[in-house]
C-alpha cells in the first residue's frame, strides 16, 4: 500500500535522524549493554569469590578440629592472598592470630592482626583487628609496643565501637599505673554501654570488674 505524503515525510525525517545520530545511538546502546554486562560479571565474580573463600575457610575449620596447625595457618594465608575482599579472610586471620598467640608466637599473631586492621574490606573487622592488636601490644609491654597501642587508640573509633575503644584506652592507662586516667576512660565507656543495647551483658560485667579495680562507678 503506497504511503501518503505525510507518512512519507515522517519516514524521510526518521531516516535522516537515524543517519545523523546513528553512531551516537549505537554508542550509547553499546555503553549501556557494556555496563549491564560488567555489573553482572562483577556480581558473578563476587559470588564465585565468596563460594571459593567459603570452601577454604571450611578447610581451615576442619584443620583446626584435627589439630593441624600448619594447614590451618596456610589456609588463613591463602585467604589473605586470594580472597582479601571477602569476609572470610579477616575471620580466618583473627582465628589464626589466636592460634599463633596460643602457640607463643606473638610476632606472627600480631602480623595477622595488623593485616585485619589495615586490609580487611569491612570496617567492623578492621575495628576488631585494631582493638585486638592494641590488647596484644599492651600484653607484650615495653615502650615501643605501648607507643604503637597508643597510636592505634588515638585513631577515630569505628562507628559503634566507641565503648570498646574507651575501654582499651583505660587498659592502656592501667598498664602504666595511671589509675585515675584509667577510671575516667572506663567511666566514659560505661556510660556509652549503658545506652547501647547491642553489647552483651558479659561486656558490661567485664567493664564493671575493671571499674571496681580503680575506684568503682561512684
């Protein structure tokens, strides 16, 4: 059926528009498709990484149950190297730090904690790494270790970890015999814990013991 004059004009306009903007339109479409493909590829990669990391983490747990310390530590090392962006890497490193500490290897334990404190993808795990590293350094004692712990605790606390930060600062003062300063930090931590419903009762009980040791709440 022949086109009437108006339809022919519309078709000619469309052809002219396509000829003029064809490259731009194709470029935009290609870019959108690329972004879509890249997003789906990224999601697949993340899921794949999490799956593989989970398997390696299970291997570590199994090795711990069997008492195979070397294989457990190797799994933690592999998670750091291959799957640093997953939550399994910092979890494994925190466990490996405890295994190393129990074996009397303070240097290796602190190395795992430093990795978590500096490289964990999640802020919460970084905060745990910093707090546990500060504690390990205070347990070790000595001017250098205490100075490093001081530097850690001078950093801005991760949101939600303020009470624990203040408690560790109190520990830092207590190690050096500065009981009055320790009590001040413990009291500040206590007030924050009283307002928070997220921390278990055990956390309050432990802090109460520390407070009683330096003069109590009142």
